[in-house]
C-alpha cells in the first residue's frame, strides 16, 4: 500500500509528459534513497517507467549501482522481457537486501521463463522458508503448476511420491488449493493447515 510520500512521487511522475522527465524524477529519487533500500518507492518508479521499460532499463543499468537501482533494473527487465533478467535479479540479491518472498517469486518466474525449473523451485522453497502472506500463494499458483508439470517432475531426477488429497469443508475451500500446491514444493516437513496435519507426498529428495 502506498503511503503519502509514494503518492506524491506517483503524482510527480504522472506530471511528466515524456520519458526524459520521468527519468529525471527517478534519478532524483534514487539519489535521495542512496543505499537505504525502499522497495515500495522503487516499485512506484518501475510502474511509471513500465511503458518504456527497455529504454528505462538501459538508463537504470548505467546508474550508480546500489540496491535500489539494482531492484529497479530487475523490475524493468521483467517488464521489457530482457534475456538478462535472471542476471539482474542475481545482482540485486548479491547486494544484501533481505530477500522478500515476493522478490524470490519474481526471480523464480524469471528462472522458469529461461527453462531453469529446478532453480525456480529452489527459490519457491526459500520463499516458503520465511513467513509469507496468503497473497503469495495465488500469485505463485500458475508458476508452481508450471514447475511441477503434468509429469509430476518426471524429468527432474528427484524421487517422487504421489498422493490424492481431498479438500472438504462446509464453506469455500478453493483458497486452500494454491496453498497446498505451493507447500508441496517444500523439502521435508509435513503440511500443517488450520491445526490439521496433512500427510504430504509430493516429493522427498531423501527417499530412494
């Protein structure tokens, strides 16, 4: 959610009629932020520059390197469909910002787009090792299905166990489905949902 400062920044960016004006606002904002990471502010910049993501990425890539400019490059490379998107995310993570689960999800999407499904799965696992809001699960659902695939990771080389799970209830249970699918990518612990123990059988790297 945007705060007062982000709303002011959004207005300043909208007030610029061309890309050069928006980039000037972005440059001033990044200079003000310095090395203090502010994901929300950078996301406002990326959203405003999205329509010219390719040109904006070329500009941001030449900007003084810090965690904010690196995050801006990662976001813009996604919007631009840049083939180096994974490298931009890796550079961002290398600068020491505490990885947010949604940042890992974005990186996982980039990895999957570049046919690196196992690496994408690892990023989902790392995201799930942190506390995550429910919003993570519906956003990750399509990617999780892509990673698992119809073959159930048959080509992954990992030992697999399959199970059929029925989700039953007297009210809407559809919200549990993306959560279950994502949590089945976790390495070993059982799934604990609303106090009920679910015996997971998606995969076990140690089973032979």
